[in-house]
C-alpha cells in the first residue's frame, strides 16, 4: 500500500546556483590556500599563489553577484543595519525561534556581518599576498613596483589576516550550526540544495531573479580589466634585480673549486675582505695575479648585496661577524636551513653547505625562488 | 755558457724524444731550462720522483690539504674532488688530454696547490717530475 502523499512543506529557492557554487568552491580554495600557506614547504609557493589568484576571481564574481544576483544573493537584501541586528539579538534573547522576519530566509544580520567580513578579509589577504609576492619574491604583477621592505611588511599583515580568517571561519561554522539549531533548518543543506522551508502560515512572493546579462557584462569588464592590469604588471622587470655586466674572469676563476656564487649574496665589505686574502681562502690558496684580483674585487664590490633589493640579497646582507665571508654562516642562512637534516649536507650530491645549486635550481641567477627549491635524495657514494 | 749549453741540450732532447711537439712539451722544456738554472747538477725529470711528490703526506701546508691526493684522488687516473665537492677531471694525461697544455693554468695551480699542500711553492724540478709522472699515466 503506497504511503499517503503528505503535503510537502513549501520551499523557496533562496540560494541560486552561482551563489552555491561560489560558496563551495571558496570553501575548497580557502582550505587549500590555508593548508599550503601554513604547512606546505616553501617550494609549493606557486600552488599557493595560483589559488590566491583564483580567489581574486571568485571575490570579483561575488562582488558582481552582490549587485546583479537573485534577491537573496544581493548585498542590499542583507545589509546588517543596527535595527536588524537589534531585532535579531532580542529575538535570540527572547528564545524566539527564527526566522522572525522575511529577510532571515537569506542571511540573518549576524550571518550577513560575517559574509561582508569574510569577503573583506579575504580580499585584504589576496591584496597583501600580491604585494608580498611582488616585494619579497619579486614575482607577479607588482614585482616591478614594490620594494622588499614594503613586501616584508605586507607579509606580516598577510599572515596576521590569515589567523583572523581562521578565527572567522571557526565562528562562521559555529554560527551556522547554532542558527540551524535555533531555526530547526539545516543551513548547510540549504547551501547545497538552495532551498529553505517556508515558515508555516507565511507566504512569500517568488523573489526576483538575477540580472544575468548585467552580471555577465560587469564580470567580463572587471575580469578583463584585472587581466590587462596583471599582464601590464608582469611586463615590468622585477625591481629587486639590476642589470649585471658579465665578467669572464670572475666566472672562470671563481668556479674552479666550487659553484659560482652570485655577487648579491654577500655585502661589499665581505667581498673586499675575501679578495684581500685569497692566499688563505677557507684554508686553501686561491691566489690570482694582482690584476685579476683587483678586477674581480672591483666587480664583486660593485654588485654586492647592497646593490640589489632581492630577497636573497636583503636576507643575506647580515653576516656572521666571526665568519663574514661565509654565506652559509649568516644568521638568516642558518635559521632557514636548520630543518634540513645534517645528513643531506654530508652526503652526495649536496656535499657541503656551500653547494647552493644542489638545492636551488636558480642559484646562479641570485633569485633563490621558493619554487626552485628541491632537496635531492642522498645518493650512495659513487665508486671511484 | 755551460748553463746555456745545458738548456740547449735539454731543448734538443725534448725535440727529439717527443715525436710531436706541442704546448705540453713547450711547458716541460721551459721547466727543464728553469730546473737546470736552479741546479747545475740537474739531470732530467723523473716520473718516480713525481709519483712520490703526488702521493706523499707533507703536513707542512694547510691542515685541510696534507697531500696532492687530498683532491686529485689516490690514483691520477681517477676523478678527484675539491674540498667544496666539485669534481676534478683525472690529472693523468691519458684520461684528460688537455692536462698541462695551458702555461698560465699550470703555473697558477702549481703555485696554489703547492702552497696549500707543502706550504711553499714547488721548484721547477718538482713541477717537471710531477708532469712527467702524469704523462706516463
């Protein structure tokens, strides 16, 4: 015997498909970006950055949809005015069950506050991220415009905002579950299906739909503008790097015993000291003719770390006063390489802290990009 | 006059014993001239003395490099390695034919390596012996 057909509670399409897709894609991207940012090794920076740019696109979409989406997606439908907030809180205090008013089918005023807050914080995170990328890493559309110290400050803000975001996410999830309890509807399911049950005895007109054409045009316009700005930005050479003349003598004489170190990796004073003492160069005689010594010395002093605004030059400018000629003795170097097992430096193919090239694919250019780092597997000693 | 004769004889010896004269032979000839100038009793280079030079532990230079073998490996035919881990092509001429063909390079490395290992520059006799040994390897 078939069950009698119960009259189903009337539902209303509150969240349109684009809003739902936006929400869940954002969940995934933010989780990935946070995971990569906090836990992944440096060489996955590119992946983190790509996700960041995807989030910029997503935020642009949300801004457009906030004006041209269907009723409940529009910002104007959920502005958390003080009046609405007051009504919402007194509702909670009086243990009234939600929804109390029509607008609560969409975001309630506290939820709305969170939505605006999340969009704002996420936007600020992507902006500070792009500033960091340009200033510190010398990559991306701002590489030619932001200096290292600005980038480094943006990095601190970027990190602080990431913590704020984590706290907000926790609060957001807690709020969703609390409100689900209170209103006896699953807000999570509503964000999946898009539908919310209508409160008994109340009727709602079908909310007006999205202005798809206007949304598409504005999105194309904004996206195009962002694309053009990005394209123009990346054409500008990175400000951290200068044109460096080639010098054959330096290249050949200083690469006989080890890889060629980029002049930007030590300050001027260190190079001067080194070139004055080649007869005892790290326990070895590396002497050159007087002319060659002078020429290489002048070259190194000219292109010493002071001349560059790259990450490596900025970080490695501070040397160990006891060992001012050893890059791998500087405080930054030691701190940044402390996690690498001693074993890696003792075995092939690295064989020593000075073999930057073994792990930094771009060591010769002085860039030392995060994405070019890879620690090689220690290999067994080859037979000689 | 006697010296000059000796130099002439040395050069002639080089010219006759080496079928094809080349930059390496020129370097050896010059070392011969120098060696006989340093020591009147000079009677030619010796590969055996070269071998001893190559494998001796001097311990009179820098502590990190007691011997030529510290970097050039214990056999001239094998790949060597600098202290910083960079590979060095075998020092033996049979393995690395370009060895001892660039006078400036030869001079530079004898100066550096002898000072590092022995604590002084090598004499012309030592250099000639070393090259003679490596040519036989």
